[in-house]
């Protein structure tokens, strides 16, 4: 199984990256053997991956990173890099390769301090692998200082350093950065392609796979979670009941509170899994005995970790809310399709009775206003409006229609 097999519906992009990985392998081999370098190389030092949510932007970048680090002996026999089985591929895919550094936003931004060590590392030669790969998962979240640090590193990279930037769209990245990158845009996979992946890779029943793929409109990760996680199905079912619970102001406020509380519970669950482990590992690294006091002068380090964990909890809550708002948008999109007599496939066929009830009781104009209210709530959350206030304003607007 090659590293490209998990990229659903991205055959064209996979072909381009596979060709680039072949040239990258030839470059390293030529440098090691003093052979002449190949002409018209498809490899470059900086790449920008964009695409809609769920298209697999980060997975594609990580697959490319694995192909660049591939050490399979089959390469010498004409095999393409990216076997998926060798140590280089495996460690790059699971995130433990020494020469593949990943940067992701802990909070709402990637701060300069989060990039400092990574940028410094980008100017060094690979320790064990064939390339020094820097993967930035949320390039759109770079703030001014961290973006400037990345720009300097991308302008004058080390000979065997590759930058892989991921963002929703090319407009989300500074023009000075994107102009120095080779751009690859991914498309949303078809429902059939996602359903086929769920059946082959996850062992999901075909009917369940099709329902999950249709409900998530080709979002690979959400479809996988919905098909395999009962808790995810319960959360979605609760969100899709919300439009029927907005008969009065009290119902609107209660629905908003429950939506925010559910997102907070998700953030808390994630924090319980990771925060305690991180804290104990840092204490051990600082030399604290089991259950004992921290050494002098280390309180600031612990405070930095606590701040990082707090930012991560905030982002997790916002991401969970955004997921619920995406489900709500899909619900009202289906309502609009019914109202307009569209032949477009209904995404939420499992709640068709609710869709028809809302469609009969309102007009297409009010449905569009409701979709706009959901978009306004997402914008408010992006501007750091208190989640409860933003969601309450949305539920009141949904009631008004």
C-alpha cells in the first residue's frame, strides 16, 4: 500500500506529487554519487496545498513528506518513492520522523514563538532522512511575526529543506509567501469515492458508508468518524433536532446553551487525554521527582505550558462549534432544496421528516436568511465573540426566519 492510497479522489494531485518525489529522490541520489542532476525537475523547495475542508489537504502534504523520506530498496529498481512500508514512510506518516517537523495552531494563531525553533531547524541539514521537511498545517493562522519568519526561511532555504504549507485557499496565505510556493489545489471527493474508502479501509457496511458520506458531503475525516463513532452520530442527531426546538425565546436560549456546553465537553474530553500527560512529561524533563516539587526557576516553563493548553482548549471548543454549524448549514440547504423542488440529493435523508416539516412551514427567503445567520455566527466566533452570545444570536435569528 503506497502513501497515496489514502488520498480519496485526488488522483491528479497524487500523480504530480509522485513525479516530484521521483525527481527529489534523483536529486539526493545524484548529490550522493556526484552524478549529473536531472533537468527540468518537478521538485521545488516550497509547496502550498489548498482545498475545502475534508478534502485531505494535510493528509496529502504528509503523504508527500513520507514519499520524500522513503528509503525503500525498490527505488533503485525503478520503483516510485512512497512505498508506505519502509521506516522513512512509516515514521513520517505517524509523525515521529526526526526530519519531518509539524507546526499546527494551538490557539487561534500560530505565534512567532511556536515557529522559532522550527525555522531555525529548517536551515540545518537532515539528521537521518533524505530531506528536512517542515509541514505547517494551518498556514492561514500565521500571524504577522510568524509569517515573516516563514517568509525569510522560504526565500533562502537550505539545499535539502522542503516547506509544505496547508491552507483552505490561496488567498488565506500572504502573497509574498504564496508567490514562492508551488500551488496544488485539492477538490472535494465525491460521495461515492468516500463511501468506497469507508467500505474498503474501515470495514463499514455499504449502506452506512453511503449515508455517512452523503451526510458529510465528501468530508473524508468526518465521514470516517460518523461511520465508526456512535458518539459522533449522537452529537449530529442532537444538532439536527435544534431547528425543531426554537418555538419560543426560552427554547432558543436553551438550545444555544446546550450547543455551547456540548462543545465545551468535547474540549474538556480532549484536554483530559492530553494535558495530564504533557504536564507529567514536562515535570519529568525538568527533573521533578514523582509527586515532588518542581526545581527552582521552572515555574515560568510550567506557566507557558498551561497557557498553551488553555489556547488549545479554546480552539477545540470553537472547532466543535464550527462542526455543529456545518451540520446546521447542511440541514437548511436540504430544506431549501425541497422548497425549490431541486433534484439535488438530500444530504440528511435520515431526518427527511424534519426537513419537510420546516420546508412546509417557511419560505425559501426565510431559509436563506437562516443560512446567513449561521454564517454570521461563524464570523462572530472567528472574531472571538463569546461563544454563548454568538450562538444565542444565531438561534434567535433562526427562530425569526
